[in-house]
C-alpha cells in the first residue's frame, strides 16, 4: 500500500461519516463505560464483572468500526472515479481492517 501522502483524496466535505452525531453518541457512551470500568477496578469489583463490562465496550467500539467501514465503502470506494483510485482505496480499507482484526 502506498504511503498516506500518495493516496487519492477522499471525497470532500465529509471526513468521517454521514451521521457523525450518531457515531459521537456511541463513542461518548463507550467513553462512559470505560470510566465505569476504571471505577470498578478502583472499587475492587469482581474481575468477572469487570471483564463483562470490557466486553461490552469492545462490542460498542466494534459497532462504531462497522459503521465507519460501511460509510467508507459507500462513499470512498463507490465514489472512486477510476479503477486505480478504487484499487488504492480498497487497499487502504483492507489494511485498516487487517489492523482491526489483528487485535482479536
């Protein structure tokens, strides 16, 4: 994959999502859950309860990631004017998905 500086420009006007407010709401909720997990650790809560909350945060972030992938496919891949641009954006998406799945 070429360096980020060599990547074709993404569609102007929208860097993240069609519905940025929905993504931000989800992220703020996950942020609150993480703070709750920190409080659980500070309060010496049972580790199984903490692990359950960590799993919930991971699921919430996975949902955000899927929404971003959907948006990227709709706007960046489908909107690519020529095959070379589409291929570059496809490679960019696949690299991002590989990094996302590597954490599992």
